[in-house]
């Protein structure tokens, strides 16, 4: 018995587990529910194709589609993309079986994912550009172009898993896509070259897919094991509804392979030492700073793509982006909560240590929101004054999120008309967001209704009160 198929059939026969009618019913029911959920967005996209939008909305919409595709490639590179199950990684992957046969199931899954993502990208691109005439031909061309681009990108991610030169090429493609999104946001969409819808993506995609298929046998086993472990951790965190596992694993993996250099610290008071630790952590990750800087254009991009009609969504993007910027510099607070004995070695009072940890998150939140508000079109420049006043509340929310305990699955389950809701993950997800909502509520009103001096004064009081109250409560 030397074939992968024979071995899988033997394992399936010995396990005694066969697909029953209930399994097939569950699969068909899930497929039907997915189609029902996608029916409304797809119909709305077809309605949007009836008339071409203004040129500035076309450019912003294509920029959003380009950024989504760049995120798709980044996710594929981060996860693997070629992964196997834990059993296959422990047994079949290291056996003398044909590597292409062992990885065939994963390759077919990647192809299916590429088809679905490509169809979505093509439909989204056609929705933002409009199709006033020849809808069928335009739709067919958009779907072919989208599937070709997604399949080629997935094939490039597979090739990047084989060697470092291909990985460098994938990074260059992701950077080029981000740069293209910036250019599309600045220029009118009607100036996009028609070559983007030609046969070039199809030919390039076919070449990359063929290269990726032949490169399956050349993927190093260590890379397959590493990507499979990451995919397994992601699956466990998803099934157990505990996303905190991912952040902790990512932090551990980063420091496990890092080479630390000894440098003299500046002559700062002892209370500023924790803040300087966060500065050093952030400085060692320039890619994170680059992503934060580039993401400041996301609210302006959404505002231009929707023509100013989605003011509430733009406000949510500004506040969520500020919270994400603050949360990128709270690793020290997470370590303090996990290792209180190490935190006591700093010889700082609890309130002083936590206040020092809040300095950099507040600065990052203020800078990010200020830059995002500057990008916004119209009279949103006056709202920049809200950014430093709402930053303390976002810093408190980020610290609360970093110091929260793992999900408590022993909490009761709420039975609602829409189904059962586990309260453990629900309360875990709301921990930290509650402070952000309370502390930034005046700024949210100003983003929707417009600038107001009264709201500015209220924001100053509420933002400072939220941070002071959180620090005082943690000290007690």
C-alpha cells in the first residue's frame, strides 16, 4: 500500500466514521443559509451597477477592493497558505509518500477559496465602477478577472512558501497593491487603464498556478509544520471562542525568534521606564508602524467610496482605528497581568505603573485619529481637536482589553429567539469596549452631527474621567 488514497481509505474504514444523512443535511442547510445571507448584498450590488457612480467614488471604491485583495494575500502568507491537519503533519507529511498527494486536499481547498474570493472581488469591482450597458459581458469579464487575480495571488503565496525569493516577491506585490490603492484614491477612477480587464491577469494566473502545482513537492517540511501549527491554533481559538490565545501565541513566537541587542537607556525617571519599554517594543516592529500610518486613510477612503452617505460608518472607523492604534502598544500591560511578580520588580506603585503604561497608547491613539480626521474631506478638520481629548479614554480601554482574563466558558448561556448566546465570549468581547464607548461618546456625536464647543468640553472631561477612574479602580 503506497498510495495516499489507499491509506486514507484504510484510516476511514478503521475509524468507523462515515457520513450519515444528518451530516449531509447539515452541509446542505449550511450552504442554503450562506446563499440566503449573500442574496441581499449581491442584489444590492447588481442594483448599484445600473448607473455609474461619480469618478471620485470610483477611485475610492477600487482602492477599497485593492486593499481587500492585499489583505487576502497577507492573510494567505501569514497562515501558510498550504496547511495540513495535525494527524497528517505527524504521520503522512514526514513519510516517503508522494508530497503532492499528501497536499492535494489542501491544494483543492485553496483553489476553492480562491474562486469564492475572486468572484467577490470581481463583483465588488464591477459594483463600484458601474455597468450601464452590456451587463452580462461586463459581469463575465469582471468575474473572470477577479478569479484570475485571486487564483494567481494564492499561487504566488504557495510559491512564497517554497523559498525566500518568492516570499520577497509576494511582499513586493502586497506593497505594490497598497501603493496602487493610494494612487486610486487620489485620482479619478475613469483614468484606470483598461489593461486591468484584459487577458493579462488570466495568462499570468495560469502561469503562477502551474508553477505552484509543480512546487508543492518542494515546500520544506519545516515550513509546512509551522504553517499547520498556526492554522491549528487559529482553528482552536475559533472553536473555543477565545481570540486571546492568538495574541499571546503571536507575542511568544515573535520574542522566541528575536535577537535582542543591549543598549543604554536614556536618563529618565523611574516612572517613565515602562513607557520606554513600550517605545522600544514598537520601534523593533517598523512594519506595525507602517500599517498604522497607512490605515489612517481608511475613514477617508470609506467616506469617498460612499459619497458621504455613511457618516456613522466613518465615525466607527475613526474610533475603532484609534482603539487599534492604542492596543498596539499594550504588550507590557499584558505581561504585567500575566506575571505580577515581574511587575513588582519595577518597584513602582500599581497606579504609577499602569499610568506609565498608558502614555504611549494615548499618544498613538491621538496621532492616529488626528491623521485620520485630517484625511477626511469637507469640514472635518475642526474635529481634530477631539483626538487628543478622546485618547485617554481609548488608552484606558486598550489597557482594560490587554489585562482581561481568558474567556470564562462556565458562564450561563442566554436563550434568545435568534439562538443561544454564550455569555462568556460576549462579556470578554465587551471588556474594554465599554470604556471606549463611554469615553468617546461625545466625539462620536461630533463625528456624526458636526463640531460643537460644548461637545469638545464634555469630551475633555469624560476622557480624563474614564482614564482616572480606571487607574483608581485598578489601584484599589
